C-alpha cells in the first residue's frame, strides 16, 4: 500500500494523481470512469500508441479500492468501472475478497493480473490487454467475463470456481512457459463456458473440468505447433453439449443460433491433437463443420466418451487418427466423407445404438467405414453394425455386414482354411444366403441328369437292380446320407466313375457348408 493511502471517510488520500482521484470519485459514485480519447487508433489497448500519465493509475490504488475502498455516496453503490485506463504495476488481489462490482473495458495492464484464491461477486474485463491472468482457485459468485481480451502469456484458472458463466468469446490467448494458453484443470463453471471465436496459441487444458450447462467453442481457432495437443480435456464433464461448430460473424449473429442467411461463417479449426478421453456429455458432442489439422502422430481422441449423441459431421482429417475405442453413444450422426481412411480410425469397443446418417451413406460405404476401423481383423465393429441394422429392421443389410465380416476374417487364415472359406462363400455365402445352396444343387442335378443319361451303366448284379433313372442317380450321388436306391446298383467305368466321385464330393461340400451356415445362423439368434 502506498504511503498515506488508507480510508479517510469521504476524502481521497493526498498522494493520488489526478487520474487516480477521478477513479476514486467514480468508485464512490458507482459510475463509469472513462479516460478514452475518442480516437479508435489511440484507444486500441492492443495497439502500439503510448498512453501517458493522464490515463494511468497505479494497480496498488485499484487494489485498495477493491479490498478496502471508501464508502459509497448516499443512495449509490460503489463499483469499479474503468474504460480506456492504463494500469501500471501488478494488480495483486491474491487471497482477497472483493465485494464491489468490477468492470474494465478497453484497459491496458502493464503487468500481470494476480487473482489466486481471490473471491469476487462478478468480474468483467472486456477488450483488455493483459500480460497474464493468474487466477488459480479463484471463486466468483457470478460471472467471469473476459471477451475480446488478449493475454500475452496465457491464463491460469486451475481449480477455479465460477458461479455462473465464464466468457472468453473472441479472446486471444498466447502460451505461457509451459506452452499452455489456458490452464483450467479441475475448474468448475456453474452454467456456460463460452469461448466462441477464441484464438488459442498453445495448449487449451481443461482436464477434469466441470461445466454446468454447455461448452461452446463455436468458430474458435486452436493452434499448437509446440506440443502434441491443442485441446487437452480428458475427464471433462459437460451437463449438456460440447460445440466445436461454426459461428456466425457480425452484429446479427447470436450465440447458439443458426446464423441468418448472408451471415459470414467462421468454422471451428484445430491445428493439433484433441483429447476428450473419459468425457461425460449430457446431450451431445457436436463436430459439425469442424476442421482438424493433425500430424501423423496426433489424434482426435474420444476414448471411453459417453454421450447421448455424437455428431461427427466435420471435414475428413487428412492425417492423424480418430480414436473412438470404448466410447458409448446412443445416436451416431455422421457423413460418409467425415471419417478418415483405413488404419486411421480405431473403434474397438465403440458402441452405438442408432445410426443417423446426414446425406447419402450406402451400405458399401458403411462397410468401408468398418473396414477402416482396424488394420487387422476385428469382429466387433462388424457385429455392432449388424446389430444396429437388425434393430432398425434392415435384416438384409445386417446379413451383408456379417458376410463382409467372414470375408475379412478369411484373409487372416492359413491357406487350407482360406480355401475352405472360399468354398463356403461361393456356395452358401457362409450361410447368410442359404438359397444359393439350392441353386447350386439344382444346377448340379440338372447337369448330372443330362450327363448320366449318356453313361454306360451295366448293373453290378443282373436281375437285382431297379430301373435306370439318370435323374435319381445324380440326386442319389449329390445327397449324402440319404439313400435313394440308385447309386449302389450300377457300375460306371472310366470318366463316368470319376464324374460320380466328383458329384459325391460336391454333395458333401454343399451339405457341410449348409450345416455350417445353419449353425452360424442359430448362434446369431
């Protein structure tokens, strides 16, 4: 505290500058203290134009007003409302309890704002230039608003408790010495965290944070070329929705609403990895229109995420991986051109109950989506897709998916098993097309009837044989176990003998594949 500063009833301390004395009077009156010049270039807090002593107040005096300021004038409520003010020295309110309302607009802080373990009712800093905001374990009963502010060395809100809303719309955050633009691990926000059109240069860290309503990063741009993650938010809890979607730019645009026709759109862009592992979202995770620029080692990771709806409707990442392992979703809303290619999508243990495609998503592309889920054969994605299709009444599509699963499995088998798999596929499609066996049987029976009608067929024993019937003879060879009383009474020689052996083998192959398919069908039911 400066020498001579202290409460003196209604009189200001003697060592205040003219600018500070004016701020002191405005505080008692609860009015706005505006030192801006009216020139937008000069008044830009982020510009290079110098602000002299006529616009400068000491941070020490600001702290005194907020922590132990003079009483308000009769019929007024004391509050600190500054516009266009330069604040020199560190604003240190660590551990303090601030009762007055605080609002600063277009102000320039020469040094860091230090608020660790401080308590506020509501604090608003709008369009201010701040080297760094240090506010670990900050507690506010109301809002903490920081829209359009620029932080040259980031923000720390670790374990902070924000009573209602935290607003970071259009703020610009640069990294600190740990390469983090926002360190807010363990933070709790009572209602919304709005960071629309935020610009972040470094890691945005929200590990274990809790948001009481929604988290909006509409139109934000997250860039982190320094470390692996641009958004690091494992174990994040959002009671309603997470929005990584476009935002409307301009005065007509309203947060959370569809922009009016003609409104310029700014999409969500992320250059760096995203980690949302173990997150819990009450309504939805929305990636509509999102753009992710990843390196080959980076991921859009949604491991073990739980949400009623996942809207995977962004642009297809050209590099990197999308990981959904262990995630649980009720409705999966997606587009065919949003998913990455083979080897860059991982869905082991990913469960969903309904598919809600946006635009054309034919079964052939859906099968490619499942194929891309693992470099090696994994039955789980196929079985999950088949179960969802069957529940929706698309039984034929479900069979196609299970058939594709067997064909993918076949590629991982040794040669003998692979050949047997081809036999099952060609004959009865692994049991998923049982009608094909009847077609094969009918074709072989017709061909055998015509062929054996020309065969030389002396009886094995004269007088002890039925009448020759080439159709029954061919059928008797094709049907294993069943005896139609033809095959054991005639003697075939040469090529006819080999033909009969071929028919017996083909009959056994057909019967075995039909039995294998029936067993597989019974296991499914």
